[in-house]
C-alpha cells in the first residue's frame, strides 16, 4: 500500500515537472501556441495598417517566473518595420507586464504600423524572446498574416474627381445687334416734321441699313417702329398720343427706307416712356438726378408720378428742355444677327493677328487649342491685354494640367474672384501635395461633394464616399462600392474600358472567385505597365498567381 502511494506521488511529481516546464521549454513548445489575425490579409486604411492579433497560450506553457517579450514586425519588399515589444509575465513575476496564467490564456493585442511603399508584398510576424533571470531564449518566428491590401489607393486624383474645370467664356457665335434712328415730335403732337426725316439720326439709320446689306456677316432679322409719349401728361391722353405717333411713324418709315431691301416693320405703341425717362435722367448732368429717380420710384400710380414730374419740371428746367422732349418720339429699329468669327477663323487669328480679338474671343480661342503651351500663351495675352481674371484662373488650370503645382498655386493666388471654383482648385493642389486636411477644408468650402468623396476614401470613410458618389457612374464610385463590399453595384458603375477600370474589374472578379475573369481583365489592364507591375504584388490576386 505504501509502495503504491509512493509510486502515485512520483507520477504526480513527474506531471508537475512537465507542466511547470523550465523557461527554456517555452521555446521548444512554441509550436503549441496558436495565433490568429483580423483582418487577414492585412489592409491599409488611411495610410495605416491596423490589425487585431490574438495569441492563445495552452495550459502548462507559460512558466510562472518567465518574462516573454513579443515584437510584431512587418517584413516587406524594401525592409521591415517593428513595433515596440509587447511584454508578458508569468504569475510569480513581480513586475507590471501583462500576466499570462500557466493554466492557459488568450491575449489579444492591437498592432499598428504606418504604411510604407513596398508593404503590398509583405507579411506580419511575431518575434519572441523568453527571459528568466540573466538568461534568454529566442522563440521560433510566428508568421501571422500576409498583406497588405492597398486597393483604396487606386482612387482617382484627377479626371473628373480632383479635376479643375476651365472658366467658361462668354463668346457669342451669333451676336444680336440693332441699328436705330428716331424722329421727334413736338409736345402733344403726332405730326411728322419734314426736317425730322433729314436728321442725322435718320441719315445714320439709312447708312446702317446699307451697311447691313453689304456686310456678309450681318443678317437683317426684322424691323420695328416703336412710338412713345413723354410721361408728363395724363395717362389716357399719352396712350392715345402714342398710338397716333405709331401710325404717323409707320408712314414716315416708308419714306425713310424707300429703295432699301427691308421687311415691313412691326408697329408698336408704348405710351408713357418711364424707362426712357429714367435712362435719360441717369445719363444727364442734373445734380440731384439720383434723388429724382429715387423719389419717382416710390410712386406706383402713374397719375402721381406725372404730377411729381410736372412739379420737378418747374424746378429742374433741364427736365423740361432736354429730357422730356427726347421722349416724344418714334424709334426706327433694325434687328440684326452678326455672325462672329468661326472656330477656324479664331484659330487662324490666334496665329496671325491675335490683337484683333477681344477678351471673350481670346478665351474661346484658348479653349479650342489642345496644346497646353499654346493655351498658356493665349491666357497670358488675355491677362496682359484685358487684365482678365478668368484667364488668370485658367492659366492656373493649365499649370495644374502640366503638373506644375507651384506655378499653379501662384497663378491661383492672383485670381481676384474668390468663389467655389477657386476653393476647389486650392483643394486639388492640396490633395496632390498630400495635404489631406487642407484639401478637405477647401472642398467643403467649395461645396464639391465628389472631390470631398476622394478625401473620404483616402481617410477610410468608405460608406460616406459611396453615398456621395452614388449615381456618378465614375471609377471612384465603383471603387467605393468595392471597398464597402457592394461588388454588383461596383460592376454596374464601371463604364470605361480603360486599363484602370479593367484592373478594378479584375479585383471584383477575384473577390467573387471568378478565376477566368481575373485572368481576362488583368490581361486588358496589363496594357498599362504600372498596373501590370502592381498586379504582380497585389494581395487581391495572391491565390490566382
């Protein structure tokens, strides 16, 4: 009996010896330690690699008096990056590290790394050192996860998103013009005086009709006779007077245009000419002209305004002598369409005689040329000749499209019109300089949700970006859908057959497990050497190589 007890005690002591292995045994038994990682493969988000690593130590593994130092390391093409060591201790160690029970325990840690170029082809590993008193033992290296996924970095920073549009010109291919002459009547009269038909105004009008006929760029579209009365009589009286003047004016028209190829005029009677009154007063040298216009604008009743004008006419004799007589009239009007320079003519003039082009013509000419150096020269001319603020802005766009960010920024800083377009331009420059915070601030100020979505993708706010880009049918919309797991929506958003779009289609196919499609789309994307090189290291295609 006593012998059996001794045998049992020896067996228990033997098991204890195995369970309470020496610190050196921790290195030998490291294969019993299991490690998991989320996510796996690793993923880069907003320039960072964050993952959760869980290490399970089995029962009877961790020596009560041992200290374990674990260093997470990313090994990649070009070097390696290590975190500060994570420190653990056995139950009998009197220190301030994380305690791991000898009964077995799972320890979960967050690992964080800054992304560096080359980490696409990398892996995360754990390197451990067991320490006991003055001795140490290296643990076998534990590979944790492959990585890292950098799909979000495909975001378009140019094209429509990240793009700055040129300021539009106001160039008119067809310019509406008018040629005018007029005859004046005496107060309360509708009779046309013979001298009025020989006035300089009528002679100029007749000459203009001849010039219209001779000018191949001008087309006569219609004619009018418009009669008025000065607003210093009764409304009813003036309406009748204006109507009579329209009839006598129509008869006078036939004499004025005799022998000329013109259409029959449209006859109009306006009545009291309030607009003409305000226009003539505004152009006059009357000291209190602003007061006159302001006072008369206070009255909506024509009778009251007439009374006020009569009162003013006594005080301001210039109204009575110079303004009101000019409103007792019939206007002869020729409506003309002027054919401006064609695109071909503009391009020729830019090369041969750009001095004849006005600001709008120069801006339109610049929009027609494809060569950026030629655009630059035209915009500089518009700036020098017309101090054109739009040309100054467009010069900045040229530099931006040439990749000269410093020159673009200087050009935009000279733009006087502080609007959403300028804020957007500043945001694009900041984006291309890698200043994401400044880009975001500028895009918010500009109200440019599509460019803000680019920032959101770069900041890892994929859901927000996807919502903002919905319906744009852009590459970035498709990318945001991929990043939020909406693969069908991503495929539908991709309209372009360019290499970059085909590369994203290959990623979608890889995530759907469609090996044949992956091969097909990568072959198409491979037309771009940069994308072909990326595919060789891209973790998205690891299982298809």
